[in-house]
C-alpha cells in the first residue's frame, strides 16, 4: 500500500472520532468560565485502532500524523494552553491550534521583533519578544477575542514606582543606563515555577517576576554571555548560556536567589538548551557543537557530576528542531508530540505508550546484552 495513503487512513479516524465527542460537550461550560478549558474537557476516548509500526531496536517507530504550516518565520517556541497548542514564530505571529483535530483556531501577536518564547499559566499566556518586552495575554471564552493583550512587562506601575530614583538604574552599555527591571536585549527564554516567571535574555541577566501582581522582584547578573535556555525543578532554576555553562539558582524562604552550582560544558562552545528530569536528579544540556551532555545531581543538588556526553547532531542543536511539546491527553495507546522547526512548520507525531510488561521484557533483553547502547 502507498505510504501516503496509509498515513492518511491512520490519522483521520483517530482524530475525528475524538473530536466529535469533545466539541459537543464543551460549548456550554466555556461560556460560563473565564479560564481556558483544560485537557479534561477534551478528554479523548480510547479509540481501538491498530497503529502499524516497524520494529526498531525492539520498539515501535513514531509516526508523523501531520505537518502544520502557516508561520511566516521559523517556529521558535511551543506551549500547551487548555485544549490548545500554541506555536510562536520568528515572524512575530503566534498560531493557536485546536486539539485534537489540529485545525487552526486563531492567530494573535503584537510587538516589534520575533517571538522568542512563550509559556501559559492558568488563564494567562506570557510571550517573550525580541524587543525586550514580555507581553501578557488573557485567555477568555467570554470575549470574541479569545487571546487578549492585558499587560506588558515591566508594567507601567512598576515603571512609575522606580523611574525617579537614580539607584534603580544600571549600566547596560557605554553611556547608556536602564532601570534594573528592564531587559536590555532580546528575551530568549521563559520558564514558570512556584508562582514566578523567570526570563533569560541576551543581556546576560535572569529576572524574576511574581505572577500574582506581575512585579519584577529580582534581576541577576547570571552569565558572561547570552542566556539561551531556562528550566526549573525541585526548587532549582537552571540557566544555559553561550558562555558554555549551566548555572543552578536556588531560593530559600524570602531571600533572593543565589548561585548553587555551575555545570561546565565544552570550552568555547555555547549551550543552547537545558532540560531536567522530573525527579531533578539529571540535567541535560545541548551544545552548539552537536553534543548533548548529562550531569547527575549529588546529595541535595549542591554539586553535579558530568556523567555522559554524546554526539547527537552533526550540526548545532538549534538546527533544525527548535522546540518540543508533549500533550498529556491520551490518543489511542499513545500521545501526541509536537516539534517546531526552523523550516517554519509544526510537525505532529504519535508516540506509543509501552505497557509495563513490554518495558519489563525490553529491560531484560537489554540486560542480557552487555554491548547494548542506550
């Protein structure tokens, strides 16, 4: 059978069957609720559909279900927001895709320069831009404009409370000063943790914003070069930088964040991304030389030991896949994974969830082969 026809038949019954039951039950609740619908409102039914798979080292191959296009520039960031998947672009636009039928729901965006990062918290979406500002969007089904711009960080209130005092100004470059609450260059990354938004910038600083009142609480001179990635887990915020280091920042009580440790990468190689395992024990960084490095946290995560490094890409980690996002909703016996690329497209993948028995059999097989490579 032709592979194109096979793939079309594979994705259509699964997604359309889930969509029919989901859309009918959400119209009434969305009119009375000001928050974006959560994934539970679009809970997917277990569709008994046999996915064809080709064994690769004992596991099923992942299937590409769709390629979503429509961005002007390369896809820079992805975020989940209720039943939506949001994709940001270097071309200033943010596209909202409806899950699970993957149709284009709407577009929004405003500001000078490309959208570098976005995160969603409750009924708000935060977007970071090349013009050094963070924009706050309220998500509401009550209004015709579902994604409505409500504020910009730093807020006007924050400005008015600080601009008169000279001690609130810092030197950003020669003969130029800014308020410490302002970023002086593009904001490259955002992460959310425990009621705070963290923003990293090419100006080498890490800023901390309180979500409840959108106030900037801290500005940390974090690195010697641009900050490219942020992630937070178990009370630690990790920042990856072009200076070749991942730094770990912790906060105890009401005191400011302080440096807990430094994870050293390769010399003269930019670290473009950072991710951490759910238990906080493992930290992985992607370098511009194509290597992915892994560190293990020792004790109470006060020291980290480099335990692995792998040549994962022939080219820089930023090319061609720029961002990933996984949907928590079940689709058949797996879930949807979204990948955004510099080719301006958003690709949708179906990833199988292996049963515990399959994982157990796989682990036994791996253990019996001393030369196996994970």
